[in-house]
């Protein structure tokens, strides 16, 4: 197994299902920084519904993130409470 970083395209949505739970905080932070740098106004983090543990971890991180103006559960057509929409500060 390689320790090489995985490079992902920075799009307006990130599906977190592919990442180990322990890696989620670092992945979300790096993604938010890259998306903000690319001047996205908002992005969507797909964490799934399940028991809500991943959602809680993601939203806890967003509460204190310096680039985040606000966040909210996605509307039903964009994943409902299985995804979180993040709006960046200007």
C-alpha cells in the first residue's frame, strides 16, 4: 500500500463515502480550502444518512471552519439530510 496522496478533481460536490472515517476531518478541510481557492461560492458534502454520525462529524468541523459562512442540510433533490451544503465567506 502506498502513502502517496490521492489527487481528486475539485468539483462542487464531494462524496465522503470513499474515505475512512478517521480521514474525514482532514479531507473536508483540504477540500474546502481547494474549493474556496477555486472561487466556488458553495459546495455540497455527501456524508450519507445512516445513523447521522458522519453528518455530525462534518457539521462539527464546519462550525469552526474559518472559510465557512454557513451550512445547512441539502434540499431533498440534492441529498436531503444525507448531504450538507456549505456556503463560503466572501
